[in-house]
């Protein structure tokens, strides 16, 4: 690494060449970082699409490599780093829950979530919720 003292000893043409070489290396590294970041963002997007369909990218493309862990975030031009995109969790199938309430027309409700309209209307008409409870 050059120290300020060494830089003072260089001629103007040597300094110009040094600056040009440094800019070339800087441009190359920046391009590599941008390419790596774009590749990783694309991979994350593909992973999300595969998860949306209940698949894993590795199962579809066994030779697909994982995103590079050394990728540095790209700035948005103002010096601030772009935040990474949040990954959505894989969709899991929920298990069925036994019904706890039933009306005379056969409508059922497990007791979870928002009360169904048929039950709300019946309670508003004067019935009690216990009238609809299924005996265990």
C-alpha cells in the first residue's frame, strides 16, 4: 500500500496512471458486486416463487447454488443501502378442527375465527350460543 510520503515522490504522469489503474479496479469490483447482488436478488425471488407453489428450488434445479454469502448490498444512489427483501414463509396446510357448534340447517363452526353469519343472526334473534353447542 502506498503511503502519502510515497505518493509525494511520484511524478504527475505516474500519479495519473495510478489513479487510472485504481479507477479501473474500482469499476471492476463495483460491477462484480452489482452482478452478485442482482444474482442473489434473482435467486431469492425464484425461491419465493418456488415456495409459493410448494416447491424447493433445489428439488427443481439440483445444480442450483445458494446465493453468495459475501454479497454486499447495493446503495440506492444516495449512499443508503437497499434493505433486503423479506422472505415469505413456506405455505403450510392447516389441519382441520372438529366442529363445536351446529344449527338445524347443518351449518357448523369450530369456534375459531370470526363468528359465522348464521350464528350471529341467530344470537341476534334471541337464541343463546349454548343452544348450538355440539355435545361432546
